[in-house]
């Protein structure tokens, strides 16, 4: 039997129910289409990250308020003080990740930076891993480094004008890289904190999803002027007729609505996966989804992607597979046969 067949045979017992298959479809359809709508918006207005983030948070918070908290009548299983800490980190990570797109960060590089396997461990948290885990982290870091250096060269080559303009563009881009790096480390720490809470109070993923999106909403008041300005710009975009309602709406508002809906579908699919499947299966599904999203971004939007970018991406995903210990799983199945 081929390695692929063995791997499928290993995961088939885990994923052989309709709810899991449905969840996988939600992840791939929702997350991959979400990338298309997000990049469409960003290409039109690179600074629209705040209005996109606000719309996503508001939609998911409204859904959770109705179906998870029963209009606020259900008390949280995890103390609110812990949610305040988690929400502060989550809000910071979400806003910085989207705002980094203002700094000439290409969408493929943005997706690589946000790879799930990077959210492993921070120096502030005592944790121990096997050598294979450290190897995977080193490979992922190397892949990120290669992609970042190649993207930096493209910034220098693509900048026209005086040397001062080229230096400014490069420094502008470096700020975006620094923002993504900070968000990455903050996200890692948030994941560890969330895992600690789940061990102490039990796993309440949907409840956490609601509070992570509801509690930060007042924070968007600090960004209200930017959100309003982009709302005006969206309203000035080309109107298109929506067949279902027979009304013409600005096309960017339509893209934003589709982005919000697909983001919810994506998150909902991941939530179902985490409750139905082993963490190994979830990681592999999410990783494969990110790779497909990357391919869509490169081919559909003609994003520049050199041979070295492919090398870096390959190293990142190989590091991910090593981290999930797929090879060990294949060996166990072979031995069982």
C-alpha cells in the first residue's frame, strides 16, 4: 500500500462521519473563498483592515449572543476576568494582523506568517518539546526567513523613484514585518493561555469564540474614524445589482458581506473539527487549507512568487508535517498491519 493510502487509512476512522466531512468542507470552502474576498478588498483599499475586522467581530458576536448565550441569559463557564485577558490579546493580534496589510505586505507572505504551526511556544512560558518539534520550528523559521528576504528584494526592485523613496518604502515594509512578528508571538502566548484555561475549566470553544469577538467591540471606537472613512469609500464604489433582492449595492460592501459570511463559515468549520477530530487531523486540514489559499492567491491575483518563495513555502509546510508527526503515524499503521 502506498504512503498516501496508509495515511488515508489512518485518518479514515477519525473522519468517517458526516459532521466531520461537513466541517472539512466548511473549512475549505469558507476559508479559501474568504481569502479571495479579503484580497479583493485589500487590493482596492490597502488600509481597509480595520473595517473588515470590525465587521467580522460584530457578525460573530451577534451570532454568539443569539445562539450561544441565549440573548445573555447563559452564564459563562470560564470567569470573565480570564476572558478579559484573552480578549485583550486576541483583539491586539487581529487588529495588528489586518493593519499590517497597510505596509506593502503581500498576501502570500501574510498567510505564511500566520501559519498555525508557528504558534507553538514563547520564551515566557516553560514548555518542553522533543527534538523533532524543535526541528520543525527551525524549519518553519527558516522558510519564513527565506520568504521574507525574497519579498524584501521585491520591495527594493519594485520601488521607482529616488533612493530616498526606495529606503522609505523598505522601512515602511519592515514596519509591517515587525507588526506581523509581534502579532505572531502574541498569538502564541494567547494560544498557551487558552489551553491553560481549557485544562482548568473544560473546553468551551464556542463560548470563547463569542467572548473573544464580543468584548473587544468597544475597542473599535478608537478606530471609528478610520472605519467611517473606509465606509464612505466603500459606498462610492461601483454599484452592482444583487439578483436576490433586485437592488444595486456598492460592490465593495457586497465583497465585505461575503468576506464576513465566509469568515464565519471558516471559523465554524474549524470549531466543529476541534470537537470531532484529533488535534493532528485539525492541524493537517488547516495546513492543507492554508496551502490551497496560498496557491489561489498566487494564481488568481498574479502575486509575484519566485522559486525561492516556493522553496521557503515548501520548508514551512515540511516543518508543519514534522511537527504533526505524520511520519510516526504512518509507521504505526504499517507496524499494525
